[in-house]
């Protein structure tokens, strides 16, 4: 009998401690891995660039079978690319790479988002206060739907944004947030499945090469088109992560408030025209990377051991749950000098190594399960951080704590802005 089977189950402890659970276990462990049980299953947890390469090797760890039903019914969707491994995963993933790794497509999406942001910021000036998290979600939702070829009336933007946020907000928790996430997913899958059917029937036209067009025409590894519901799932797997950038936008505002010295440098760079139309230059990119490293987003990822394995001399039994400690690695003092200091300069001299900075997973996105939209996230956060630095506003008294027990976490107030004054 393996040692992990004799350990008490840690599921309740994980739910209670959130992001802190695994890093705390890592600190208390002297060996190369943590052993635990989650949901009754033998579990091991790893950290570090070498561990990233180990976990993202399909000969070692299979990601698809490890996804629990609650996560598929909220965050990713049943039948999503995240649930596949091997050739089926590579063929489906290639579709996402064609959409999300193209510099032209990324620039087009950034252009849609920044134009929507500028229009929204002018409206914020007419209101006494706005909640940045909510406003950013609406900006992102409207912009990504236009870019993706999803017809969306202005009046519908708020409800679509709320549903896309709910899918992310409720995947890792029991209770009302989780049930809102399930309801939101059912509603939006039905909406987009109907759109896919109309596009295929010729009743609705969408731009050639748009997300809806590409997904509707995609042929999977079995030589068949996706059924309409699975196509809807994959369209949502473009829309939902884009709208989730509202988490990082709120974190960026939080960082500018706590460490205002960064605002002047970002604003100077933006005013000088660095990047495209002030979308941000080298410092804004470094700032975006540091926001993604410093603030909590994904606590860990998991998969199932594909065979009886060995990690640094320790046995990992076939079928064990294997966790990669994302939050802990992004704050690991062996990788990052003074990891609990917010310092974008660490990314000015060199870009982050692929398997060091892993807020959206590790490995090669073309060959494994790393998020194919990571470049999109960085580009959007770079542009929005630059725009935040140019925006004049006051930060009224509010609860800006970021509870590590809450997954995914965010500033409790959503970051309230008062007396907004867009740049002239």
C-alpha cells in the first residue's frame, strides 16, 4: 500500500486554504514532492521548471482524464480541447493556435479592446463611481465577440459578460457561485450552438477566418466536424479566457495603487507612443508579466500518472493525481529574487523563460496543454495597463484585500474608481 493512501484526505483543507494550501505543504516537505490525498485519490505535487517538463510530457501525465466533472461543467465545457490527449488534442489544439498565435489576429483583438476601453472610459467620466472589474469585463466581452464574429447587441453585452465571468468565478468552489457558473455555461452553450447551426445552414454570415467561422468548419482528428454543442464549447474557450483578463486588469490597478511609482513610467512610455497607439512598450510588457507572476490566478494544474513513474527517486504510482504548483512556482525564491516584492524590472533585462513563469500553465503550447491564448493575455494586459496609467481617477476608501482562500481571487471591492477623467 502506498504511503499516500495512509494520509488523511486534504480536500477540505484545500477548500479552506485556497492558494496557500499547496505552497504551505511544499514548505513543510523536505523531499522532492508532496504526497497527499484529494477526493480520496493518491496525490503528488511537484514544482519547478524540470517538474513542468515532466508534467507536460504525455508519456508521464494525462491531463484530460483528471478534469473533474464540476470543472468541465463550468470552466472548460464537456468535450473541450482540455479534455483530450494525444493526436485528438493536437488536432483540436492546432485550430486554437491558428486563431490565437497569429500576430495579426492578436493585434486585431487588441485594437477592438482598446477602442472599446476608450469609449467606455469617456462614459465613466459621467458617473460618480465605477467598479473596474465589472467595467473591464463588459469592455472585453463586447470587443472579443465582435472580433470573434459573434453577433451581439449592445444591450446584451452586460449579460454575456456576467455569464463569462461566472464560468471562471465558480469553477473551484461549492455553493451559489458554482451553480451560477453551471447555469451560465448551459445558457451560453445553447446560444452559441444555435449560432453555429445558423452559420452552417447559411442563415447567418460571419467574417471569413473569424473564430466562429473557423470553429464551425473545423474537422477533428476523426475526420468529422464538431457537433454544434462542442463547437459552442470551443468558441466559449476563446471568449471566456479573454473576458477573464478583467481579473488581471483589476490586479494591475491594485498594483498601480499600492506602488504608484510604476504609473509614471508606464504613462511616460505610453505618451511617447511606445507600442501601437500608446498600447505599451517594454516597461508595460514587463509590468504585465509581473502582474501575472505576483497576483493569484490559477493555484495549480493536475493530471493523472500515465504509468508507474519515478520523480527524483520517488515513486509516482500509475493513476495518481499529479499536481503542478503554479502559484508556488511563481513565488519560488529559488527562481525569483525577492518573490513577494512587485518589481517589473525583473522582466526588463530578459523575457521570462518558458517553464519558469507559468500563470497559465507550462510547456510548449503547440505540443501540450499550455494555454494557447497566453500571448493574447499578455498583449491585452500590456495595452490596458498602459491605458490605466494615463487614466486619471481617485481611489475611494474600499476593501482592497485579495483573499487567498477565494479561488479565483480578486480585490474584494472589484477596485472602485471615482471621478474618472480620461486623458485629453
